[in-house]
């Protein structure tokens, strides 16, 4: 939230911190049918439903 300053994002995918954490993910990867877009957190973050988004629990589907 600190990365927002006093701004309020319209989407979680527009939060600067989220954008920075995902900057290495190719747009082509995000367009995969198994992912769809950056807003589908649980596609790669296997523990997203528990609120855990640590890198150790990321699996990028094919």
C-alpha cells in the first residue's frame, strides 16, 4: 500500500508494487489460456486463496 501514496487504484493490477513484482513476466505468459491475465492471481500463486503470495509458492502453468 505504501507504493500507492495517497492514490487509490481502480485495480489491484495497477498497484505499483504488484507491477514491479511481475515486471519479468512476459505478456505472452499472462495471455496463456491457463492464466488469462495478471488479475488471475490463483493461476500461479498456489496459496493465493490463503492470502499467501510468497515466491516459494509460485508455479507458472503452461
